C-alpha cells in the first residue's frame, strides 16, 4: 500500500523514497527495491478548459473524455470493448455484437446504440479494479430534450401538447415523450433548425459518440481517475482560459494482454473474475439519466462528439487540437 505523500517535495522523497523524474514535466516516481525500475508515478496533471478537457455544465466544471484521456497518461487504465453484450429485445435478453446499433426502418439511419465497456486499472493504493458499464445511447431522446429546451424560451419554436391537439397542424412535427404527451416543433424556426442539425450530427457519429460516453463513464468510476467534477482544483482565470490541476497516481502494470482480455471475457459472460495470483475488485457501474445527459452535453460542448461543427450561436469557434501532456511546473508538488 502506498502512503499519502506530504506536500513538501523533500519530505516526499525522504519518507516515501520517491525520486524526481521528467515526464513532459516534473513528476515523482517510486522505484523497485533494486532501484532500477519505476513501480509507481505521481504527477499533478493540468487540464485545460480551452482545449476541451473540462467544461462548464449547469454551473459545475465537468471532466470530458479528452480530460480523462489526459489524466490516463499517468494512471494507465486500460479500456476494453467486449466482443458481445446482452440487450433487452422484445422482453428477452439477447446476446448481440458490441456495440449494437438499432436502425430506424424509415430513414435507414441509426436511432439508438447499445454499448458495453470495461476499464481495468490500479487504485491509488495499488489495488486492481475493474469497472464495467452498459448503456443505451438514444439519439432521438437527446433531440427531443434539446427541442424542449428551445421551446421553453421560444414560444414560436413549438409547444408541449398531446397528439390530438396538433393533428391538423402543418409546418412541423409531433415528437412523443410518453403516451400521448409530447412536443410539437416548428420546422421553420431557427432554433429548431439548429437542433435538427445537431440531431443529424449525432446520427452520423452515433457509434463513436456512444462509445465515448461509455468509456468516460467507466473511467470516471476508476479510483485513480475519480474526478467527474474539478471545481475545487481550478485556479483563477478568465472563462475558457482556466486550468484544473489534479493529483494522479499511476502504477506500472505487469498484466499481460491475455490477462486483460480474460478479465473482459469473464465480465462479458457474467462470471466471477479470477486471475491466478491476482485479486481483482469488480464494480458494475450504473449512471442516472441525468448523469448521462450531463456527460453527453459535456462531450458536445468539448467538440469531442463529432468532427462536424455543433450548431450553436458561435459558428466561428475552433475545435480543440490534441497536444502533449502538460503538468504543473511547481517546485513543490501538491498531493
């Protein structure tokens, strides 16, 4: 077990036997007994709001998929896509390929996607943890939700109603929510046109978007990456210019590719995880619809969702580009 490190760098080196190293910036390493190999690494990793590594969602700073990828350069969590997953079809559990798209029969485009991911990594105290999640990415419901938000502030964009109230209406469409209740949307309204544009984008990149959200979910439940919100780690700065500096531990893994795939296979089959000589803590991850909605919004706002522009007021914004990992360059590393 690795003890918590003190704030002072000199004390950390003396008490825990940590060695300063460079990994694109200052970091600390715990060496093996013979002093020849790195056993674990600690670094303060800086996430950039400008680069889409976290973004503001309903007044809170939320880590995006890009942010988790950045943190994972230290944590070293492996994310695996099992070959198959079980989904409910006509009241029965059916084993299908993973991911599993559901096609809209009229348009021939994807309307929903089932996906399952498994993340395997070490906690900050050195325990091996496997997190797994299955989710349904329902593109139409995200579209309905976006249209509903438009209607709340633009009465001409549409209305909340029952189907019988708008059967004779033209120039728009009724989108059901539950039973006869739903929303009528005005195709000619500018805000609805934007929502339709985002709807089209999500359809085109449906499988990738679903996998991004699911990967983000299983990574956010890994103890080494448990930073869904980063408000307390943000230093001052202008909007879109802020940084969040997060402490991250990473262990050197001796797991082979065969062992990782065996864990994923056991999760896929619903079996107890058994790896000879290794104890694995398993967590089946669930998220509320509110949490999934926030994740989807965060990915769209970070421009990770697709390579097409998001239909928003600012059409001149540029997509964040990938860059090298940036660490906090302090004399004293904060733990």
